[in-house]
C-alpha cells in the first residue's frame, strides 16, 4: 500500500483496479465450473461478472461502477470458447445417457416403485378365466400408457433448457415409474404379460416428446396436459370395465387416475398452452390404435 501511494496509485485508481481485476480473472481461470458459476449469476454492473469480464476484454474496456472505462492493458478472456463448447458437449452427453438409461430400464428391467402399491393390502379375488383375461388385457393397456409416459417425460427433459422444468419432468417421470411398477405387478398377479410392442410404443412417444420440446416449453407442457387428460379418460373407462371383484386392480387404476389428473393440472399451472383441436384429435386417433393393439398384443 505504501508503494502504491508513492507511485500515486490508490485502490480507486484505474490501474490498481485493473490489476485487481486481472488477478481475479487469472484466479478464476484455474478454478472449477462451480466457482465460475458464482460470477455468472451476477449482473453486468461491477466488472466482476463472467459476461462482463469477457465483454470488457473484447471491446478494450473495463466495466467499473456501471460505466465502461479504457483499460491500461489487455485482459485475457475468462473462459475460452473451447471450454464452453466442451461444457455444452458434456451436458448434452449427460442428457442423452440419462434418456438412454431410462429407455433400457423401462423396456428391459423390472421397475422398482418408490411407494407401496395400492393393491398391496388387498387380497386377490377369485376371478373366472374370462374375467382374469379381461382384467389382464386392461392392465396391459395401462402398462403401455406408463411406458409411453416414461418416453414422453424423458424426451422433454432431455431437450428443455429450463432446469426448473427439467426437474419437474424428471419428478413426474419418477411418479410414472411407480405406475409402471404397479401395473406390471398386476399383470404378474393376473398371469398376463406386457405388450410385445413396448419398444415401438416407447419410440413413438419419445419422438413426440422431442418434437414438442423443440417447439417450445409451453407447447411441450401442452402435450403433457392433453396426454394426461386422455390417459385419465382411459383409466376412467377401465374402472367401468374391470370386474367388480378385482378390487386390487381397481385400487391401482383409481390411484393412477388421480395422479394423472394432478400431473395435468400441474402442467397447466406451469404455463402449458392448450393444443388446437386437430392436434388433440390426432392424438386421440393414435391412442385408439395403441390401446386397441395393446389389448391383444
């Protein structure tokens, strides 16, 4: 400090502040992304922000107290374009691997529920062969619906840039995993198998989720609302068709219906845009083909 005063430099002088800024920049270049993120959250008003430092270094100025001042010497960029490109690549790879893991778990692994099944404490009913076959076919259709829900939510979570929305979609997919496990358990109890075309259903729903998420987050949420509304309607019709004595299956379907309605309401509250009637009709036609086929295959 004494040397600085002798040289006519104080903490308020441009040269001293520039030296301090360079020290910060060089230190941040050696830190992890976690440390750098602390600067990205600050506005461009003090010269301490990541964007502010890079912008100032490119245009030959230093931002000080909201005003741009000429800098006495060159300041190197804080983060190189190569570092940013690698960071984006790693984020993209992480999303792709997460989606691939969800696909493999959904299609080829036995799902594990985080909550006990609503049918856990209900004894199995003595159903006739026809009743057992009907209940099994309806639960197979419900299982296909949960496979498609996994694909839809994971595709949307992979594309969206909104981290809050991504967390919401992942949490919804986790709840749908419970439905997947419950419906699979009911299939096993009824002596029935899942649909043989599950990979096809998953691929189709995943493609729809990708396209919707690419358009916008609000459209993506709109697909969630319409999908959940249609699934809820299907579950309501299944409650009317399930054998009266199959209380276990009815308990599972009723709980699934309540959860789907809640998911639709949450997506609508998050800013979903309602899809136009032609798109809704197209989705209903596709769902009709899926449910009719899954009833037998």
